[in-house]
C-alpha cells in the first residue's frame, strides 16, 4: 500500500471523525444545557473554594455559597429568556434537570432556585463576599465602640478624677462644673455625628482635640495661677492629651487608635475572638449574624490575604480596597483550577458520548480503515468531497492570526452539504446493514484478542470523536497539504 493510499485512508477516517465530532459536540452542548453542568460546576467550585477542600467545612461553605448566590449582584447574572415559548422551554429543561437529580440522587446545588449563572466575574464575587462578611459595618461598629470608650473612659473619667482632686484642694465643689458638662455634651454630639455618618474619623479626632483645648483654656481662665493644684491640673490635661496622641501627631495618633486594622476585623469574625470591642451591643449583633458562617479554611485564607494587605500603607478604607483586589486574584486562581477540572470532566463525557455515537452508527475504526483501503470508489468519493470545500483557514492553536468562528462554521456547513450531494451514490462504512455486519463478522473471526473487535473499534472512534470537529478540520487541512504537495512528482513520473 503506497503513501497516496495511506493518505487517502487517513483523510477518510478524519472526515468520518469530523462528521461524528459535529454530532457529538452538539449532543454534549444540549446535554450540558439541559443539566446545567457549567452552572452546577461553578457552584460546586465556589463551595470547594470556600471550604478549602475540607469536608468538615462543607456545610458551612454551602450555606455561605447559598448566601452569595442569593445576593442581588450574583442573582442578576442569571439571565433567563422571556416570552411564553422561552419560559416553556426553560420549564422543560428544569423538569429534565429535576428528573436527572432524582434518578442520580444528587442535590440541587442552587437550593430553592432552579438555575444559576454559568459565570461569575471575580469583581462580583469579591464584592459580594465582602458584603456578606459585613466588614464595612463591622469596621464602623468597632470604631463606634472604641470612640465611646475613649470619650467616656479615657477622657471624661480622668477629667472627673482630676477635677475632684482640684476641687478638694481649693475647697470649691462646683469648680468647672458647667464647663465639664458642656464638654461632655460636645463629646456626645461628636459621637452622634460619627454614628450618623455626618463626619469622618479625621474630623472626629480634630474636634475631640479642639474640645479638650477649649476646656483647658477655660480652666486656665477660671483657676487662679497661684495655686499649685492649678499647675497640677494643667499638667494632667497635657499628659491626657499626649496619651491620646500615642506619641504621634495628635489627630493621626487618635485615628490610629480608633481605626481597626483589617486583620483585627477578620479576627472579630471568629468564635475565638474575645476582644474588648465584642462587649458593644452593635458589634455583638454583627458577630451573631455571622456565627458559624465562615469555614475554618476560609478564615485562614482571609487572614493570609489580610496579612499581605497589612504591609501596605493607608487607612482601613484603602486596605479594604486592596483586600477586595486580593480576593479577586484568589478567586481567579481557584476558578483556573476549577476550569481545568471541568475540562477534564468534559473530556471524559465527550469520550463517553463519542463511544455511544460510534456504537449507535456502528462506526468501527478497524472496519472503516479496512473498507477505505480496499474500496477505491468510497475512498475517491470522500476525497472529491473534501476537495470541494476550501480549507485555507486551519483551526490550530499554533496559528498566530485570528480565527474566524463564523468562517469555520460556514466551511463545516459547506462540507456537510457536499457530503449529502457527492456521496449520495456511495455508502460510508457506517451503519448496520446486513452486508456491513456480515463483513464485520468475517473480520472478527481472525481477531486474536478476547475483547470483540468492533467494541475496541468503537472505543477508538469515540476517543477520536471526542477530540472535536475543529481538531479534525485542522488535521484535514494539514493532510490535504501533504497530499497536494506529493501529487506533482507522482503525475510527472506517470507522464514519463
């Protein structure tokens, strides 16, 4: 058997594999759509990402994933066609999915919903997770708790003790009583302004220091300078001011003390945290609403990401933005791994579908190769069919130019039309006609292996079909190029 015959046989097999690959691709797409494999795999992957691969955290990860999917940002990604026909088709698909889950005894990963998005951008995931963790609300609650304690325990209480000592030394029990009440009222207004969101932390620090300076000026005007207790009072106010500053610029030091770090916020989400802030009623409510929602591995991952962010300068707001960016990268890395798993699973499903299709049409690679080798008429008709289709645009990962999907679809459609017209008088080595089955039985008689010959031929065909019609379209182009380049020397020799 010469090289031209070998190439023709290879072209014939590639042609059959490509034709069956088109059928397999459409079948897999239909099954994937009906059973929502992409959407289900995405939900499973997010649950695995949140659980960190730990089965012990699977339930907590599932609850957290359900909450993420119920958020408006993710829920809006689940587009569903409108209209009577579209809704009817969707109900049929949902019914098929319900029947599949009933027979396979698998759970509905979408919970009370019947479907979910097939793709979630990293930005949507990170934003939704941050909203679910309530970090911004947690930050505000911590600042409120710290600010209230600072105003009451670190300002008003020391001032009250200092004034009590001063009054006892001077003998005036009402000394600076009005000024102290005014200071307390001013500090309360500052706290309420922050709670209402009317002012930020930097302004809070400036206002607190301004009120302390104003109280010190009032004390200096009222108290006689000759008393030693007066000098002691002024020194204590200065010491209190420096304590609030924490060895830094006054406003900056106060902001640092009030504003929690990202790592501190995450530690408050764990059950092991018993920081002082947890005594706040508002903060206790936030913690109770998140109780048991964070898997252990997720807590570890978030802590590691927070440590990366903590090394960067900036306030808590800047750190939250950087933390969201880290969450997006973490999600993208997890989805890259999940995408690899989905491609492997799709490949297995593609092989199974290919084998089923090969068995259904009796596409035995061994028989097809034998038939193409001995039957020149079929071989020639296949080559004539392929020659009618332009193959100038191969589909190959090595191509550097852009590949037109529409052009590929048109070429494949042209090939399919050519098959129907050119091969009308010739039968491909497929099917279950009595003559074909009889020929297979004859070839089966000399088969040395215990596995039936046609079974193994189906498996080989199924594996080949699972590689996809685009792969075989590209292979056809390459083999046709080799065959065309080898034609001229052969014809020249025959002419001599």
